[in-house]
C-alpha cells in the first residue's frame, strides 16, 4: 500500500512539473505570436504606404509614357 502511494505521489510530482514547463512554454509562445503579429502589421503598413507612393508616382507620369510602358510590359510594340 505504501509503495502504491509513493508511485502515485511520484507520478503526481512529474505531472505538476510537466504542467509548469508547459505553462512557461505557453507564455513564450504567446510572446512569440504577439511579436509575429506586430511584425506582420508593420509589414502590411509598409506595403500599403509603398503602394500609395507608387500610385502617386504613376499619376505623375505623362499618359504617353505610361501607355508605352504598358504596351512594352504586355509584349506589344508601341504604335
């Protein structure tokens, strides 16, 4: 009977240790996830800003040049 209780006590001790380790790992994973989400949001913001700047630049290009670059990128010869 004492041996059974000792084994049960050992198993419970191991279970508690495992729970502590998993809890610490979970905290680290949450921190990593938060950092990844912040990084993703920053990258999305930078891409949006770059896209807006490109749109502004494209609007400043004269029409003939944009038509020429569009035709060239499509593989057709300009008229």
